C-alpha cells in the first residue's frame, strides 16, 4: 500500500519475564508465566493468539509495542492530520484513532487508505460506528461491550470482527466506571475496575469470541498496578498498559515510568501507551525510551551520559542534547557513552560501542572498548556524529553480509 508515512518496523510481542541470556550478542527474553494464581486456568496451556494487522500477540512472540492517540476529524481534515502527525506515526508501532461519529468514520477511511501502520479505532456508545470502521479496514476496535447497547448490537459488532479477523480491546478506565459499580464501591478502585473488565469479557465469551486484549487504566499508579495484577491472574489474553491522564510532559513521564516500569518488570503487559498532556511525539519518545531502559527494545542510540559537575572538561549537557537531536533518525542499535572527565569516563567508554571521555589537553574517543582518537572541544559534536554514523553504516553492512551468507547456505 502506498503511504505518505515511513514504513514502521513491526515488532512482535509476548508476555515475558525479565530473565534474559546473551545469545548472538543480543539480549533474548525467556517467556515465563506471570507468578500469580493461573495454573488452574485451561487457557494457560494454550493462550489465544491475537492477530493485529501484520503484528501478532500471544504465544512465542516478543513484547513491547508503543501506541499513540490521534483524533479523526471531518473529511477535509483527514489528509492534514496525516501530514501533521507524520513523525509521530512513523515512530509508533500502533496508532489509535478516536472516531466519535459516522462523519469521523469517513475521515478514518481516508487515514486508513494512506498509512501502513496498524490502526485501532476508539469507539463509544454507537455500534454503527464500529461496523463502519470494521468495513473500512480497521486493525483493532477499542470498545467496551457494556456501553455499545443491547446484546443484539454487541453481537453485530462481534460478528463483524469475526468475519474480518479484527480483535477487540476492552478499555476499562477508573474515571468511567458504571453507575452501579460506583454505588457498590462508592469510589473508583482496583476491585471495581476488575469487576467491570470481567463483565465485558463475559459478553464476548457469550459470543464465543476470545480475540481480545484488555486495559485497566487509572491516573493513580497504585490503583492501576493492583488492577493489572488482579486481572493477570484471571485471563491469558494480552494486556495493554497505561497510566491514564498521567499529566504534563515531565510529571507524566515520571508517573508513567514508575507505574509501567513496575508492571513490565513483573512480566505483566504486552503493549503500552504513555498518556501525556503534550505533543503525541513526546509520548512515543518516552515509550521507546522506557522499553529501551528495560532492554525490551534496542532500536536507536542508547546514550549513557553523566550529570553536571566541576570535573567536566567539556559541556556534557549541551553535547548530549545536540547529539541526541542529530541522530534521532538512526534506528540501528548502538551504545554511546558521553562522560566529561577521566574519573568515570574510561570505564564507561570501554563498555560502549563509542565512548567519549573528557581529558586535558584533548578529549579521547573510544571505539569498541579501545582508544581510537583524540578530539578537541571545538569539533567534538561533529566528530562524534560522524563516527556514530560510520559505525552504524558498518553494522548495517555486516548484518547484510551475514544475511546473504545465511541465505546462500
């Protein structure tokens, strides 16, 4: 399909533990059961394989997809939306599009025709919108069966999903629990969220539909963690993680890292969305960096850099920020250490693919653990960028040659 967007890398997922080994120079994560009371469930032996466009989630797959949310406007705005969010879409594995009306569904169709990235439609209340986007090629429907309407309407949506191989995400949010649950529990809590989720799951079970994933989001970290821990012990379908309405860029990043990091390190979660009151491109950046810090992603440059101190021989902060900006386009994994002095510099630099340590009279660049060349402060950033790009080109060429050799054998 032709597209105005860059084709994004499809990464497959599976719920995994953070037990890893070294294999062929890369970190490989061993699938393991979540350590909760799940052994009695028959589906534990063969959990459902949930298909999603060109991505898959379930057995024997790799975890860690990043989502962002856009809004489908009317027909005239569809192309403008795509162009305005080009960078964000190119950097995300999945894009969720809010579709609040039938007119917006038509705009969604325009978006679907111009992008290759998998699209989730976010739909509430009107089952006709769900049927419309299903016909237009949506990859996943985000709905709550409980607010779609009568059982006949739920059945119609599920039937369309079955016919076209479309999974459903049940999205439970602490801020929109049913009135009866609020009367029962007085206030949002993890138990109420899980009960809401199980009610929605029962509606899909009644239609013999197991191609779904689930999210249970709250703005409170502890409520979110407890809800996911509880539900992980009761179902085997994939879980989509998020701290909803996390806040502004800085505070929301911290809150999301704390909550999502805790769950991911416990082996819970299959896809994530970082929810920030900021430009969506920042959500994608934070999500990728979170996964990279947990070794669930290796895409792009991983920087190690020291904070400011009186020992620095060059301005580390401005150097790292400018260098990070310049190499944002690189997707090849590479470790780069930027250390301002000779106290910690050599040790960190030797562990990186490329490392810089501050020194007098000239700074020293390491390559693959060995001293490579001296560089002055004047040309520091330019020289580092050039070396990084050469190293990336070499890695790409080496991988291509290895692939050719494997193919020929």
